[in-house]
C-alpha cells in the first residue's frame, strides 16, 4: 500500500537531487546547464501538477478546506514558478549572478515549502485520504506534464 506522504516526500527528494545537479552544472558553465535546468523545471512542474490537480483537490473535497493549507501551497507554487522562469531568463542571457541569486531564493523557499508540506499537509492528507491513498498515488504517478 502506498502512502500519499511517502510518495510525495520521495518526489521532493528527487527534485532536490535535480536542483543540486542543475546548480553544479551552472557553476561549471551557465551556457551548458540548460539541459539540467530543463530537467529540474520539468520535474518540479510535474510535482506541482500532481499536488494541484490530484492531491489538493481530493483533500479539499474530503475536508471542505479550500482556503487553508492548499491555498497557501498553491500561492508558494506560483512564487516558485516565477523564480524558475527568472532563472531561465538569466540562463538565456548568460547572467550567472542573476541565475544564482534566483536559485538561492528558490532553494530557501523550496526548503520551507517542503517542510510545511511534509510535516503538516501530507500528514493531514494521509489522515483524511488513507482509504483512497492507492488510487490517489496511482493518479499522480500516471500524470504526464508536457
């Protein structure tokens, strides 16, 4: 049996590894880090979509809480998407300082965001959605984001 918390926490770890790889590549050469940036950006967007289009909706339906933790997490996702876009622009203009400035801000935001999700929201989701956990994890796993 899968757990929602376990599945999404593991995906956070995968995104963190891709983030570190992207930063390592950019430190060597901003010009050659595009592939690592795109891989991280795609994995991060997929993670956001799994939460927003599946888990958050299921949680909101079950609990009736639409202006609580999921609303805050969506807002933070928007902030992180903006930072990712700025990093992409910095990469295109070969502005290493701007890239790493945005990257550092993103890393801090991601760490705080992931801690809130892992310690609070995922635990709440698991409590409310445990009977449907396998179905919800299957739905998230099957998502393809282009």
